[in-house]
């Protein structure tokens, strides 16, 4: 086991297929990708320093969305594409959490539950935004699905980043009236009602057929209607780059980052986590098999889109609607227009140094002066997993 512990090393040393419960095809495929990432299995490029002649192999990444080694570059590229889509307004971060009583159903019908979660959250926010007493217009939202908590147990919630206002039918911008977007308890009640109603409809349509115990669905939903569901909201940022960075951290965050693995102690993995009950960073010990099992709980169904855009940020109308909103903002707020112009000329909006570094030529690690130039390709080395 290497000194710097990684998920790749753990899966290699403790293959999950040896467990009593064999892996599904999707989870086995994810393990294959993680094991192959940045190894000769993927092939790569042969590089040589143009100053000292130092040679090094650079292997390709697997680019799997579950792989801890592949998210940073994808995050940087995704953030670059969002530059033109951020508005000069205050953004609101709203999180909708599913009760843990639904975790068993998520195991059986993940595609159905995740689809209903996205739909119910958007319908909830849309209802509030269209209310004439509130924003009286169309809201915009970027939603990101997370399925884990800090201890890697299943904790399904939807992060929503929302510009603080709505576009009216008369193409006017109606800003949020306070530092909060909508009342939290009211959001919670409406979200609960819409999600439970959607689950009952899914049951009637035969979409929850793997839940086989008699009356389980009705009893569980009746119980959930009696409890308060968790919704979190806060206003966050206004500067363009800050909003993009903030959103990027959520869009490409995965269940387990290698930096949280602190090593092995008496055959157990030391996992760093944050305990939100007292807001303290702590360390827990898990067997390698248990850690891998928890990680694999969060493998998403094939083809499921975990980042989705709604309202005036939807792909089908985003460019047109944002142009209308910027025009409305420029007519009513000259300061916002000035901030936008400053962002464009780079005086106020600078890309983070870490992102710039990843896109620059690779500096030679030996002489620290030359650049590693590509001199050839490395063929793929075929290998099998388990």
C-alpha cells in the first residue's frame, strides 16, 4: 500500500468483487475505470523536457464522473463554460433533503426516486416564484444531485443555486425582496406534499414494483407526511467568478476525495470527515471493505444527469432569456452594468490560480525550468479486473 493512500490503491488491494454480494455490472465498470485511471492500461503520452532531457510518461485519465482523480480538470472546464451565464445579482443556495426513511426505496428504484426529486423540487420553487405576492415571474435554477453525507452513508439531497429574482411576463426583472429567497418552512411543507404526491402517483403507475411488502408504501408515506422535511437556504454571492467557483465545487464533488484518506491504522482506513452536529473535523476508522462498500452506494444509474438547469437557465431558452434579463438589469441598475464590464475586462474577475495552472504547459519536475514536450504515444496495456 503506498504512503499516500488513494481509493484506487484500496480497490486494487481489496477487490470488492470478493465480497459476499457480487457487484452489479455498473459498479464493476466503475471499479474498472478507477483502477485503470492514469495507468498503462489507459495508454498515454511520452514527454521529454526541452531543457534538461528528463523523460516521463503521462497516462490518460478515465474521465469517469465517480473517479476522485478526474474531477478537478472537468470542474475547471465546466466553470469556464459558465462564465457567460452568471448574472450580476445575489445568488441563493437552497438544499432539499430526502428523509432517510426513503433510503431503502432509493436502493431499489434509484432512477425513479431521483427523477421525482428533481421534478418535485423544481415544481416547489416554480410555484413560489410564480406567486404574484412573491416574485411573479419565471425563476432560474441549476440543481446538482448529491447522495452522500460526510460519513459516506446514503444522504440524498439536491443543491440548488438560484439567481435572486424572476423574469416577469413583461420582460422585467423582479428581484428577491429580502436576504432569503422564500420562507423555509413554507418551502418544506410544499416540497413534502409534492414529493409524497409524486411517489403515490409512481406507485399507481407501477413504477415502484420492487417494493413488495404489503402496505409499505402507504404506511411509509403517511408517516413521512407527519414529520418536517429538511430544507436549507442562504444567500451567498454576487461576484461572477465567486459564484462560478462556488457552483463548481458542488457540481463536480463526489462521494469520496483522496485527500480525506489519511492512511491505514491496524488494518483500518482513517477517514477524515466533518461532523455538522458540532461543526468539528474528525477522523473515523473503517475497514477497507466497508469504505469501498459505502463509496459504491453512490454510483449513479447509467445515463442519469446529476446536473440540471431549469426555468430561464434551461438549455432550450437560456441564451435568449439571459440577454433579456441583462437588458432589464442594465436599464434599472447602472452599478450592475459597471460590475459586468469590469468582469469582462478582467479587472475584477480573475480565474483561480489553481485552474490556470492545470491548463498551462507542464513544467519539468526535475529542473523546474523546461517544459515537458510530447515526443510520442504510449500504447494501451490490456488488463482485466477481478
